[in-house]
């Protein structure tokens, strides 16, 4: 018997292995959502036997599915034979594969499933997504807060407020989304540090030279270059001289696009009409044209989330 040639061997981390694992992970989350397992874990600690009985599945199946969810970082054993959710709002994860199920229709029509890039669409979509986004971005937000002088929308501003109890935050968002933001702020015990300004960021009155720091977190990818040019120009006017604009987003440095970023950008097709992942050069051009100094660049979540911190000149 001869060994297969190197060209015929699939690397352990190659595309087929990745696709197989991704399909299994998606099936595990979808199934756990349909069976009510994610909701049950959100409700508190549960044994394998209790979960099996509550969700009408076998104990072996419950044990293996819990192990798979633990491998994904979504569930964890408590050490006493019980299991619990490892992240908040675990049941909300079921919405992710449901949205991707509409990709074929969106590809055919060119029309997104939801319009997260318009006030009406965002008002309908993001209130239900705020909790999940907060969980997904928590680690990146804490890292970003350690790099910023003092804040934008939760979770970014909550992380800043936690590091600097003296700072005062104006959270700007649509009225429907601010309801979820208020709940997050109350849950974190930071009410005294926040005020809430409801409205469309492209049109609401922000004042002139009123803020030390403006955070644009996870937002610019929803819009075109032209829309982002208007947005950054408005924020330049809202900052005091010497103030800082923090742009946090998926910002590749140069082509080719990494796999994770390419999949993320494909997902924008489902919720925007002109959103895209903008390259670093595009942001540098926008910041320069708005009048900002060259930004500092920091990776805040591996190579995926990037923080660009740009100062408004002191004579600006």
C-alpha cells in the first residue's frame, strides 16, 4: 500500500474541513433553537436528564448536543452535573441561521431581507439584535475602551463608562433602538452616566464642538462611501478641537479579502442596499477629507474588528 501524495491530502484546517465544521455548528444551533434548548439554558442551570425531559429528546442526544454547544463556547458545565448558558441571550442566536436561509432570494432579486441601513428598517431590526450584538462585541468593546481617552452606542460606550466613572455619555440612536440601549445601561448600573438622544444620526442636531469623543461603532459598513462622508463630516463638527473620533468596524488593510470578512460582507447583502466592508485606504481618505489628523490603528478583535482613532486638530 502506498501513501497518498501530498496534493491529495486535505489539510486539517483546509476549506473542506472548515465547511464540514461550519455545517455541523449551524445544524447544532438551529436544532437547539427549534427544540427549545437554547431558551432552557437561558433560564438557568439544568441537568442532562432535565433538559432531555423538557425538550422531549434522548439523554444521549442531550448530552452530545450540550457538548457540541460547549465546544462552540455557547454552553458550559457547572461542575455539579448541571449545564448553563455561557453567553447572554443564547436563544437569540437562532435568528442568525434563519436570516441566512433567505440568501438565495436576496441574490436573485438584489433586495435585502431587511433594511438595516434606513431608519424604518433599523427600527424594526436592531431592537431585537442589540442584546446579541452586545454579547458578540463585548470583548472587542473592552479592548477598545482601554485605548480611548474617554463615548457612541452601547456596548462601546458602556465599556468606556465602566473604565471611567467620571465620563458622561450621550447615546444617539433611533427611538426604538434606544429602548434596548436603556435596558443595557440599566442592567450595567450606569444610568447616571448616560443621557439618550433619539433620532437619525444623519439628521439629528448634535451641536458644534460639544464632545470630547465620538464613537462610530459597527456602523459604517451599513452605508456607502458617500453616506459615510456625510456622517464623518457631521461628527467632525460635533467634536471640540482636539477631540477624538473612534471608528470601530471590520476594516481590512488590503486585498485579498480574508474568508471571515468575505462572509461578513456577503451577509450585508441581506440587510443593506449599499453597505459593504470598506478597505483601510477608504477610511483614511474619508478621515483626511473630513479634516481629521492621520489616525492611530489598533486591532481590537484579532484581525476582524479594527479601531481607527483620529483627532480633530486643536485649531480645527
